[in-house]
C-alpha cells in the first residue's frame, strides 16, 4: 500500500469552474437490481472526451443517510464533479468513469424515512446491489477496465461506512477504498440515536485482505454528527495493524471542507 501525500484542504481553484474547461457528461441511468427486485437509478459521470474505444477505471462515490444519487454529484456545497474534472484536466488524476449510485437499497421502500435498524439494513443491502447488479451493469454499458486495480470506492457518512464494508467484504473487487466521516455501526456500538448491531461481529474483523493500494479515512475535527466514530475506526485499524491513511480536517463539521478534501486527496492517488 502506498503512503499518500495528504493535503488537509482541497485547493480552492479545484472547486471552481475554470473558463474553457469541460466538466464531463452526466448520464442518468437505470438498472434492474435483483438485490432489491426493482429498477434503480444511478448517475454516471463520463470524463471529458469519453471514447468507447478506450477502457477507463471506475470510481463509485456513495452518499450519506437520507441523500440521493444527486447529492455527491451536483450539490454546490460538495463540488465533487468540479474537483474530479479539474484534477483530470491538470493531469493530477487519471481519466475515469465516476458512478454516483442511490445506496438506500430497500426491497420495500423507495426512500429512507428515519433512523431505524430496518433502514440501516437497507443501506447495508447496497453491497449486494453494488456487486451483484450495478457493477455488472456498468461493465456492460460502458467501456471500463475491470479488476480491483481498476476499481475504487469512496463514500461520505453512511456511504463512508458502506465503502469500508465493501472493501472488507470484497477485497478482490476494490483496490482503493476511501471513507469521509464514516458513520457508526461498522462494528457493534451505540450512538446518540440508536444501538447498532454491527455489520461485522467485532473489531478483529476490520481487516482488508487482497492487494489494497489505498485505504484512506478522514473527518472534520468539529464533526457533531459522527463525532469520534471515524477516529475509533482509525484506532481499530492501528490495533489490527491495518495500513491506512488517517487525517482530520481543521474546522470542518459534517460537510465541507472535509468532503472536498477527501475527494481531492483520494482521486489524485487512485489508479
């Protein structure tokens, strides 16, 4: 695993549209999910000049609780499309296809309606949807490179928790894993809202097998939503001797500048 050169804050100009630059093409797609037994949406950001004769690596970007496939893409507060495109234009990141899925993978509901174990389990079910349905769909529809060395995943909040779970559960599918302010519940715990049974039975399960190239976790140092749970994950990884990069973003709550920082540092270090 390579050691990352972390910058605490995303440079301001990467979050802006620059005259004369193109910022890729967004396609709104639908695919059938056997994991949910229904058709589900996703947004796909194709790099500027996308050529179906060229194969591209793929990055999956996961949103947080109560959010949608649009939140991490077009929300002006996140600036992620601009950051990724500017990094590519300045040759600090490789051209890539970026997929923004809807990660509330319920079999009975269309939207998350509150904090409950049922709804949390629907987010957990996204791992089945992702690997069994969405990834095969993307690989069939677009010109993508396959294999862990060409596949990355990063998420924010609940999406950060699910990106970590994806990396642990499917080490041969993801070579790069990132989590920005990951939510509690990867292991059994209790927060101010609910008791979490844990996606994994105990702290000893938080290991990433396979040839993982990047494992990055970050969080705002003033995050009042996930508080110190991301740092707890960091401490678990240290205890388990799991190589990773961990850092705090000064002055950030559960939003920017932590999100922009995480996307910026992750994307310039993958593939």
